C-alpha cells in the first residue's frame, strides 16, 4: 500500500496543482511543495520498514490484465528505496529551482513535474515488466511537455528528439519484454510478465543475446551510453532548469536501474558475453564525452556531456558485476544525481539572470556573485572526484571492482578522472575568474544566490559530504540486494556450465 | 420458409432498417432536422442495446447468407454505437446548412445496415450486398452538398474518385469470387485448402482469385499500394462522412476480410501471406512517410489510417503462422482501439468545424490548449493514442500487435512496425507541439462559439475520451469479451 501511496500522492498532487492555478497562479508551486514533502515523509516511513522475505521492504500485487498474466505488481528493496529517496529529494530540489523561474502556466508545469516523478517512482518499483514499461513510457509525455512548453530557443527540436529516441528504443525493449513473456508461456504453459517468474525462464543462447540487446538498447538510450546519447545534450540545454534537474538527476538513473534490475539478472550468460563490449563502450563514453564536453561553449551542453561521461562509470561498474563495482555504480548514481542537478541549477540560475548560456560571453563573475562562485566550485570539485565527496567514493569503487574484471577498460576509464578535472576547472575559470566587463552585463542583473537557493544547495552539499565521508548507510541498504542478485546470477552461470559440462 | 425464430437474431439489422424507413417517412411528412436526427440516434442506440443483450447466447446461421455469433454481434454493437456517435456530432456540423440536410441521417442509417451485413457475412452474396449498401450510402455522404468553399473543397471530385475506384475494387472482388465459385461451386465461404484437384481449375487460379479478392478489399481498407484515393477523399468530404468512412467503413471491411481469410484458409497458399506481408510493410512505411509533410489534419489522419491498417495486417499474417494464437484477438482489439481513437479525433475536428467552415489546417490549432484546455487535452490524448503511447487504448492495441508478431516470429514485420511508429511519432507530436504553443495574436482564427446544439457532441467526445483512457488503463473487461468472441472465428 505504501508504494501505491508513493505514486498516487504525486498523481493526485499534480492534478490538484493544475486545478489550483485557476484560484491563484502562485498556488500550484505551494501544492507541489506540499505533495513532495508528504512524499518525502512517506519515503522516510518506507526506510523504517524492515525488509521482509526476499529483501522486499514493501510490495503490492493485484491482477490487472489476467489474459496476459499481467499484474499490478509493485515492490521495493534496498536498491529501489535508494532510488526513490533520490527521486523524492530531487523532486524537492526541482520544485525549488522552478519556484521563481516558472511564471507562466504554473499549474500545468507542476502537474507535469509531479507526473514525471510519479512515472519515475513507478519505474523504480514495478516488478511486472508490462507495468514497468507502462511507467517507463508514462514518464516521457510530461517530460516532453516540460521541454516543449517551457524550454528555450530550440525547444521543438529538442523535445521531439528526446521523445523519438526514447520511444523507439523503448519499442525494441517492448518486443524483448513480450518475447520473455512468450518464452515463459512456452516453458511453463502460461503467460507471465512477473519479474520473479521470468527469472526462471531459461533461454537458449543466440536468442538470449538478441533479447538482452533489446533491453540494453532501451536502457542505454536512457542512460545514455555513447551511440545512443545524441538526444541528451539537446534535451538538457533546451529544458527549463527544473526539467534538467529531473532529467540528469533521476531520468538517467532509470536506465542504470534497469540494467542492474533486469538486464543482467534475466540474461546472465548473454550479459557475461556482452560485458567486455559494454565495458569498452563505457570507457569510450567516459573519454569521448569528456573530450566533447571540453569543446562546448554552451554551459548546459557542457554539463550534459559530462553527465554522459559520468554515467559511463555506472555502466562500467554494472557490467563488471561484482560487489565493489556495483556498490560503486549505485553510489555514483546517487552522487551524480546530486552534483549534476546542482550544476544544472547553477547553469539555469545563470541563464535566468543574464539570458545566455554562452561561456565565451561570461567571465569574472566571482566579484559580483561570490556565493554562486563558491557553490559552483564545490560542485565542480565534487564532479571531478575529490576525495571526501560522494562522487569519489562511487568512482573509486567502480574502478576498484572493474579492475578485477577488465584491466584495459578500467585503465582507460581512469583517465576520465583527469579529463574531468580539466573540464570542471575550465568552467570555473571561464565563468567566474578572469576580468569582468560591465559592457556585456549590468552588475544589477548578476544577483548572487539568495537564501532560498542557498538552502537547496546546502541540502545537496550535505548529501554529497555525507556520501563522501560516511557512505556506509547507503552501502548497507544496497548490500543485501546486490548479494542476492550476485548469488542468483552466479548460480545461473554455474547451472549453465554444469549443463554444458554434462553435454560434453 | 423463414420462421420467426430465424428472424430473431436479425433483430439489430431489422431495427436499423426500420429506423431508416421510419426516418424517411418522417421526412416525407415534415422536414425537421432535429426529428430525423433523434429518430436515427434512438434507432441505432436501440439496435446496439438489443445486439448487446443477444451477445452472450446467440450463435446461429440465419439463412445461408448471414452468421450471427458473438463476433458479428460484438462488431454490430460497435458499428451501431460508432454510427450513433457520428450521427450525434453531425448535428451541430450540419445544423446551419441552408439546404435539405435531413437525408444525411438516412444515409448514415443505410450505411450502418450495410456495415451490419458485412460484419455478419460469411457468404459472397451478403458480402457484395453489404459492401455495396455501405459504399452507395458513402457516395452520397461524401458528395453531400455544402455550398461553402471553406469546407469540403472538392466534394464532387472526392465522390467521383471514390465512386470509380470503389467500383473498380468491387469488380476485382466480384471477379475473384467468380473464380472461386468456379473452383468450389458454392458462394459461401468454404475452405479452399483441401480442394479436390480433379475438379475445377488448377491451384494457380485459386491463388489468382484470392489475390483479386484481397486486392479489392485492400482498396477499401486503403492499404498501400491501393491507397491513392484515401487522402483526396478524406480531404474532400464533409467531416462526418470522412469519419464514417474512416471508422465504421474500414472496421466492417476488416472484419469481413478476417472472416473471409479464416473461412477460406486463404493464407495457407504460400503467395498470399507474402502478398499481405508486402502490403503491410508498404502501407506502414508509405502511410507514415507521406503523413510527415501534410499540413491538413484530415490528410494526416488519412495517411495515418493507411499505416494503422498496415499494423493490423501484421496480426492478419500472424493468424496464419500461429493458428489458435492471439492474432484474432489482436485484430479485434486493434479495430476497437482504432475506432475509438479515430472517431475521437474526428469528433473533435467536427465540433470546432461546421458545414460553413471547416478547421482542418494544423496551424489553425495553434494555442488550442490555452484557448480550451479540455478540448485540447482530449485531442492530444487521441493523437497520443494513435501514436501508441501508454495510458491510452492505442498502446494496448499496439501491444496486442507486438504480441501477435512475436508469437509468430514475424521479425521483418515487427521491424517495420517499430520504424513506422518511430516516424509516426514525429507527425503526431508535431500536432501536439502546435496545440501547446502560445496563441497567435495577429490573425485570429474564428473558432465557432459552441452553442447549445454542440452540447451532445461534447458529451460524445467526453465519452470517447473516457473510453480511450479506461480501456488504456483497465482493458480487462474488453479483453475478456474479445477473447470469448474471437473463438467464433
């Protein structure tokens, strides 16, 4: 029930926010804030729940379309709970970042924002693959509307590209999902989209590889990983700040979550085969996008490319598939969620003040906006992987775990840390250091961060420092989930080797 | 001798026929648009209601011509309800027309008679009778005199085009039937797979005959490469006529095609599934590609209907590969979904249009979302449903097609479906994007102020929207109904 309330609070909150606009244009943001705060309270309740059988903290299972064996099956374990907490937290941040920026059609904006979040929470909790796909697509439409209505100069193109990329790759995933259900039918005589049932399906190898690829393309587009990343810089740079926060902080994580939850457990053998390729792709993403980021003059595009680069570490960690690397991937997801969201907020804040994202026109802002400069400095340093902050813990664990599996990819990826320092400090130099020229921007426009903004940034700083200095609570939450995932895939691999051994 | 018991299953058909007669007499006595409209709507409603009551227990061959079983009754219900909806929203559309407009309802009623015969037909004679009744009424509906340059630009051109091409298609069907008759000696749908080679002509003639019939039916379903009439006829006709042609007309034809293919086992001849696969792929690709550059909503819907019929054919091909699989249900569900969403789109177009002035340029809809949010939300929902996005019935329909395709391992067709839907997203989203853009200030498009006469249309639109979402979120009841009805095919 608690999971259902997590989703319905946001759905209902969105509707109320939309309706409240007709009373007063300022009400929707208050409604949205209240909804998110209730949501956070429920998440805390969820964290207090003890894990039941199989590590599931909470679950709900009701028949939905019995003809296809589809049920309304939501469940959360430590991994989901971490992701839900991140979603709710960044929801709060997103409402905060939209607070002053969105002044037109506020009701519909917060409606879309809350519905996106509801879809994301659905994705993180759905354990029926049809339901999962349902939420996967449901979160797209409000996001499309956010970009298309409140976006910047090239919003039509960006919104369309975002939607078509994710939808088409999603359809490949739908085919793969349907194939899994059908294979379950062939093997056990009934259709089922239930995750637990599908884990038992044994698929012969060439077919398993193709189905795995369907899922991989769906998730890698969202993640994004290199050949499928083209939508992301456009979507990020055109979206309003709150949209970027949600995109970078939460939506990208659904792809990584899908890889951990579905791709590798469902297709252990094919994934093992595919791992060197995926890790190579990850290393390439890390280096290539870091390099491309360096060539950007649009500050939001730059941060977008660094997102792709950082998410490469997540892919690397997931496909190394041992405990350290997976822990690292999860911490990186959380830490990157916070640091990327903060950087997008800063970039959005800059754009809101001076109406440009072009870094070549900026410079010397430290004098007039010292708080903003320090905050940017903090998050840039977090992003480049300074020890003591969350990103370092995550990326270090990923590299540690991946080194045991694939030395070449890991060594190559490690260079990404150096490139990260280069582009992060480059941003600081370009924007905040150097000489300030009055001719381009009036000083009055360049307001420093106000208290409300400082509060949000302080929250995120606190999160990053917590993860950097004492990551144990996060690791503890994820640990049992990862242990059972690792055990199940190992036994599957073992069974596979046994059967092939018997065959010989 | 036909007894009363034999006639009982024909009750929906008789009710609709009687409605037409009564309406005609009423018009003869006194011309009143509202009266003839009410009579037609009530008659169709009654027929739908009776058919729904008969649904659970009727399974009977009535004369050699008509089969009344759950499947035909299900689609009788849908035909009647859809026709009724069209009748409802053609009222505000026509009510300002300064000419004889009562006959439009006669034509709707007559066309529905044809549609009911088609969905109940398992005999070539009833096929031709139903088909021609429907088509003849449509000629009249398409060419309905509107006198306004701003509405249907070329009603006469559209009607003549449809008349000639439709007649040509009927000729193909008739010639195919003749060849099949030469083989089997019977006009009812029977299996052609197990024919005695000693009798009749050789197998090659059977294949040619089936191809001829399929060609004719593909014409009516506007499948590529037989689709050339579609955009012009859609654009040239009055909106309610377009809506009728696009929904009830195509649905009845698709049901007939399905029954024809299933009874004759036509797909067991190697050439036929290949032909259908090719038609499906061309329809999906051509329909979606040509829709990209259109500026007229009616034309976009025309091309999108070509693509949708292509998706449908994937399940038709699958029905042969995996016998007893999900494909018949997939076809049925997709048809229902298609009727709901296209009817929804057309009803919204027609509620902002009138016989004086049709608003069907995409650009005219700019800012609709801020002008009338409810109407725009519903139009967006219909478009997203056509694009197959979850929360709508279109997604469940597409899911069915995916399932049928996977079950029968039709990878090439599924690839076409994915590519086609990807292209399709672009033009649906383009319309959505225009709807949510800010209002244009300089040139005001005159959306007619909704008067009291459109109240019922808004009710119909609301109902269709409700069905679109309900069936998209909780499709179980319909799924169960279709599952049991499909076992009759």
